[in-house]
C-alpha cells in the first residue's frame, strides 16, 4: 500500500503509519485504510486531466468552481451528467432556477412493462458547482461542454434493484425516495403544506452530481453523535462547508479527495451498488478518452467535474493513461441503448423536491442557497450565470475574462492536506447583528402566523441560540442552532396556524424557491396551450390559482378557450383546471363558465403532456385509443372513451371507431361486472344521439342488438353466480327492458328474453326478488301474486331475518321495472306494520345498511313514491287507510253491484245521457235511445258493448 517516498504526501503517510501503530496496535486494516486514502488523494491530484471533485448543492464547491474556472479558463469541461441530456442545457437560460433536466419515456421497449413510464431528472440550482460549469461553458466562446456519464437508458439498464423507493440513508446517486422518507421527520402541518412541492419530480429517478455521504449507517451515526448534530446535512455544513469556504484550490481538492476516498473505502464492498458505481467510472473515463482521441485536445486544457466519491476511483480505466481494460487487452464495452424512445425537457424543481428526493434534511438546500449568497458577498467572487437568466447581470466580455486568467500551477505539486488536518478549527466570531436580526424576524413571522410571540421571545431566542452553540462546541450559532432555539422558545406545545416554527425559520432563511421553465424552453404543446388561452388575459405561467371568467354569450371567441380548459381538466391532475361554474355533458354546453387555473403550479404535468404529442387533441386521442385497445379494456371503459371523444374532440370518426371497439369487447366478455356502468353510458349515448342526430349511428344499433342477445345469454348464469351482485343483475335486466323496443325493431326476438328468465333459478334472496320483478314485467307473474308472496315471507318466522335482502332486491328492481315502486313501498310498510318490536328493532339496522350500501342511488325513487302514497299531515295518519288495503274492498263492492245489462241495472246511463251520447259518438254508434213507454230507456250501445259498461261501472264504484 505504501507509495514511493518522493511523493508530496510521504510525510503524511509516515504520520498516519505511526498513528495506526499507536491506536490500533499495528498495521492491518486501519493502516491500510489510512494509507490507501493518501494513495487515492495522490493519484487523483497527480492526474494530468484535472479532476474537480464536488458535492451536490454545496456552496463551497460552487465557490471553488467559480474561482477555478476564472483561473484556469479550460477549453473542455467534462461533466458527470447523463450524456443524452446535453441538448437541453442551452434552454436553462430561459428558466428560473431551480429546474430539473428530464428524460421521459412513456412507451418503453426493452424494459419490464410495469416500469412505464420511465423518468430521470437532474435538478440544477444556482448554488451548485455543475451550474457554474454549465454557465461558463455555454457563455464562453471556444469552450466545449461534454457530458460523460451514462445515458438515461443505461440508468435503467444498470438498475438491478427493481426498487424505486430509494435507500433510506440516501447514499445512492440515483434515487427516487418518496417525500418525507429521508431526513428528519417533518411535522404534519409542514408535510401538508409542502406535499405539492415535494412531488414536483413525480416518481422520477433522480441523478445528482457529487453524491457524498457515508454508506455505513454506523459511520454516519458516529459522526452525528460526536459532531453533536441531528442529521447529515447539518454535519456537512458545520465541518465541511464552513472550513472549506475560504480555502485555496489545492486544499479544497485534496480535502474533497480525502473525504471521497474515506467514504468509498468504508462503503460495503459487494453488491450491485458498488458494481454500478465502478461501471459509471469506467463509462466516464472511456468517453473522455474517446473525446480526447477524436479532438486531439491537450488534457491540461480540460477540467473533469465529478463527485468526490468518483474522483477517488480505483478502477483500471482511471486517468487518461489508464489501462484499456481490466485484463490490459480489452476495453470497457458500453452496451447499446434499448429501442425505447426518450423525450427530453425541463421541468420546475424546488428546494423541497430536491431534499425529498435525495434524502437531505428539510431546509438544507434553502440554507445552502443563503450560504452561497453570503460567500459571494464575503469573498467578492464573481459567479457565472447564463446570459438571459432571470435575475442575472450582463456577463463580462471574453476579452476581460481572458485578461483575468492567471498562470495555472500544476496540480498535486504540494501537500496542502497535512496543514489542513493539523490546523485547529478557525473560530468564527459571533455576529451579534446577524443573530439579532434573525431573532427579530422570526418573532415577526411567528406573530403573522398566529403565535403569541413578543420581544421577550426574541431575546430568549437570541440567548438560547448562543447557549445551544456553546453546548455543541461552536463559537457561532449555525442556522440549525437558531432553528432549534426558535422552536424551543416560540412554539412551545402548540401550533396555532398552518406553519410550525421550524418551517417559518426555513422560509426566513431563504424559503422553498420554486423554479419555472420559460416559455421558449417549453415543448410545442405547452406553448400551444398558453397561446390558445391568451384571450383570458391571465398570467398562467405564474404559480398559484388564477380565476377565469368566460361569458360565451357575449364573447363567442371564448368557446375555444373553454374547449381547451375542458381537455386540460381531462388530461391533467386535479387542481390544474377546476371548473367552479359550468359543466360539459352530452348534449349540453354552458354559456357561462368560471374556472380556477393553476397551470404554473402544475407545469411539470403540462410539460410531460408535451412528450406525448404536439397538441392536446392528439394526446387525448392517443390516450383514448390506448384505453380502448388495451389488453385489460372493458366495455364500460371503451364506452367512456366514446363519450369523451364526443365531448372533447367532436366529429364522429373517432367515436364510431371506438364504438365498434366497444362492440367487440362486449362480445368477448364473459362476466357482468361492468353491467351497471355499461347501462348508464349506453343510455346517455342513446339519449344524445336521438336528440342530436337524424338517425342512430350504425355502431350503437349493433351494440344494442348484440347487447340484448349477450345479456339474455348471460342472465341465467348471473342469477346463479355468487360473485355477481344484485346491482349487476339489475343492470342487465335494465338493459334488456329499457332497450327492448329498440332491440325488437332491429330484429331481436323477445322469446329469447322470456326463455332466459324462465331458466333463471336464483338462491340469493335479493336475486329472487329481482326475478319476481322481471316476471311481473314480462307478464308471467301478476302484482297480486307478488303481493301474496311478500305476505308469505313476512308470515314465515324462518324467512323474516332475510327479509331485508329481499327488500334490497326489490329496490334494485326499480332500475329495470320502475313501475314497482308502489309494491316496494307496500312491502316495507307491511314489514313495519306487522312485525313486533322484538323482531323489528334488531332487523332495522340491517335493513338500513343494506339499502344504503346496495341501492343508495335508487332510494330517491322509493322516497318519492312513499311521499305520494302516505298522507302529508300527521293528523290525517290515524284515519288513513293504505291504498293496498282499500283495493280489495272496492273490488268486492264492484263485484256485488247488479249487472248493467240486466233490468234495473241501467239507472246510471239514463241519469247521465250526455256522457253516454258522447261516448257513442266516439265509438261511431248512430243508434238513438230506445222508447221508454213500458220500460226504462235502454241505449243500444250497452247491448253492443256490455264489457265496457261493466268496466265503467266498476271504475265509478271504486271512485
């Protein structure tokens, strides 16, 4: 492990050897690790192609990068970033940081289908070294930016974990940790507030430049405990960011090499993670050597920006003079990409999203941004910003920058690491003015959020911050110390408002800055949406909710905006376009609408729509086709696609195509799971076509004809099937009875339905009630017989516990046979009137829950019928007799009346001769009244139609 004594780090090796012998009792593992770290530093520092190690979103790395770029002025910058994302970097100038470069694949080829869609994001903030390198390379003439990391396709090719949850320790450079899974547990109030911002990256795999964190949980726990900090971000800020903020370039490089080597050597030595890391390093060095060979660039004019973890690489391909392969004969083979088509774009990002995805402590990225601003002010280093960037000043000319360049000293010529390690920590004196300003600001913010904070609390926060810093061996309170002090002194035991004190401190320290993708950097679809919504005169690119009022009656041109908004509501997440007033249904169009729009907040979703097509209509048509022709498509889903095509796209071409597909799916179905939805949608489509079209489309006629035969065939099986619910069987009967007239006119045979009902023999009480209702509708069972069966059920003590299920079936029967509402009301009323309380009270909750869970949508019909039958006033209830009890009495009275055809039974007709004459005229009878000399007048009409006379007499007797 020992290196040649003439290297610059020979003295440091000797000291570490002596330390290993004293503390570990000899060499072995500790000495190997310590001396190996020095070897890694020596190797990386002596590489002809200068390696610049960075840590992701580190202000110290960004500051050192800005300094080095102005000193060296490299001609080629190699950057650890997915090589296929290079064309997108020029669009960063049209955005407000932070944003994320995204690679997106909706249709995949070569990966498991359940992985779709694939998404890779690389967040970029202004306080990051990679942004400094990008801004320098893109705005400096003659400088080439080369991305050398694996492509987005290889990110998933090399992912053998098949787990998108991300490691809880946040150690992997490619993670997709869910919001709140890493770092300190966030309070519920803050989690509710930042949920949307944390989801800005969606389920994408995050690629960060410069992942640097211990991979042994024991090591991280040791560092946190001895550093007296709560989480890794605080440790890094205290022991790396602050010491390296004012260090020179050589010291910065060597310290970062040392940290990267330490974490690399203490990482688990086996597993897929290490293999992927080493393959990435081989990939990057292979790409750099290929570029050097192709362009003939001098390595001394290049700068390689990568994470400190990869800078301490030990693979054979390391360096421009590395071996061509592990065996010295064959080089590293880069596998070809799959046939997956990738789309690229920029999406908004935020500090919260970055923290959630990469396992950083809440608020750490905001604190880093504040630290970056303080570093620039203190050191007067001029950072690089892309020309045209929001908030950026005009950059210095190339000529001025060239004059500012200084001769570059060869790297690795001097050991700066030993002096840095032996140097005692620099005591940063307390800045009372800054701390006092923080204390006053947090009290002011707390008051606005509902806390009973006062000047005394500001003093308490000030003193407690100093006290906590002293307890943690710090001369100056860090933002984390101040945050703990504010929570202790102000929040106490309650949170009166929406935000807790910890969140208020984060906002005060810089807040959750949310980026925005500029108009020019948007895909064509997103720009088209903004252009088509321009008549609304709203700043839709800005975050937040915007209220849009559309009066199409006075401004017909706004109908086009209404069409766009309804398509956005259909395609984008809830909340992006939310209608407040107005609706769009088949055959209905609102003349006034009101919308709450938050397209700026959901800009990522709008951008990802642009990956699917160039217009909203194209994307919607593709999605409808994908739904209809999917392997798991159901008839109800295809009919929903037909309805959406009619509502949003207009025309008949796509609707007829999808309707034909619905016919095919229906014929292939062997279950009745979707029957209720099929019935509802077919009824709606039929009503629409009957009112808007001269004739029905051929596909819906075929659908009704095929559906009639299909459901007749499945009806006996559905009655016996235990998995088929009463609601599904009722929907089948509803389809058959409601579509019967149309189906018969199209050539169907009613005998098929009669045979199907006759072959049905259900055992479930609810289905039995449905069968009885179907028989009543077909005429094979009379209402009197149905009432008699219900009475038998109530009279059988063994059946009474199952009576609620019969009632559930009767209520479901109102769907196919709505005329049975009076019978159902009678059945319920008889149960309440006849059953004793001992039986009724335990049975009542079952009845209520059964009706509520199985037939809630049909209950209004039942209630209306009950309201029609029962008396409206309580006083009339005592003397009220139910109509089903009056009917038998009336019929008996009618049967005992004398026959109107017999002598003496025609007194009614002579008493009302005008009525009889009018009826005779209607029937075409011209005969007059018979003479009344010896007998009462007897018209010839009653002789011709005695049955009619009997019926009229019975009706009048019942009245």
